[in-house]
């Protein structure tokens, strides 16, 4: 074996010293509250800090089928501790694309999740493709729908972008923009 093909402790000591110096320098320069989450305005929050939809009966009328949450996010919508969980859910049907409901959950007086608002009712026959909170605290969703009962449930032909804003404690549909009809 060649003389310099193996590393020994003598090779790793300078490397460890340099890495230690870089870490110490970063800690010395970082602000004292760098690990503290501070938010001035709407922001996402960890799911563990938000209402949990598990076990909550969502109004989906699944006729014995289980329901399925297809999308979920948690956020402080005001930046003042107004923590919600937004879920899109549908019946877990074996075929086709059942309609979604889009619900805002809050903590109830007992500390458990409760439905605070229904943004999209399953009876509207829409499918939620994406849902997210915007920087201003509004909730945005891209949805697919059907122009008539003759359109197969597999093949939505309407595509909209909807936005709900919080006014006086209630969500209102602020904008519904048709994106396309296919």
C-alpha cells in the first residue's frame, strides 16, 4: 500500500479544528433569538400545534365508505395566534372522483378540532387540486369542476382559482377566477 493512501488521526485533527471554528463562528454571529419563531403576520405552523382532523366527523355523506383527507395544512391566519387547519376531504370511493369538501378547523372550547367554516361543500361537485395560505392570510384553492351532469366524473372540464379572506371572524369568497374550460 502507498505511504499516503490511509488517513490517520493526524490528518483529521486539523479538519476537526477548522469545522469547530466555523461552527463556533456561526454561533457567535447568529442573533440570540435565532431559534425562536417570530412571525409578523400569517404563517404556517407545525401540524402538532394545530387542530387535528383525526376522528372528526366531516359532512361528506359517504354512505358507509370511509372519508379520506386529500390535502391538509395548518397556519396562523392572522399572525396573532389564530391557528387553523384547512383540510380537503372526500369519500374514499373505489372508483371515480368523488367531490371534495374544503373545511377550516379551529380548536373548540374543549380543545378538540371543530369545523369553523365550510369553504367548499361536497354538493358543489368540485375537486380541490391545491390549497394553501397566502401571505395576506387568505386561503387559496385551485379547483376542478363539471359544466354539466353529462361530463364524466373522471374528466373535469372547468378549472377555477378561488380565494377566501377572513373578515370579522368569517371566511368569505373574495375571488373566483375561471382558469380554463377544457
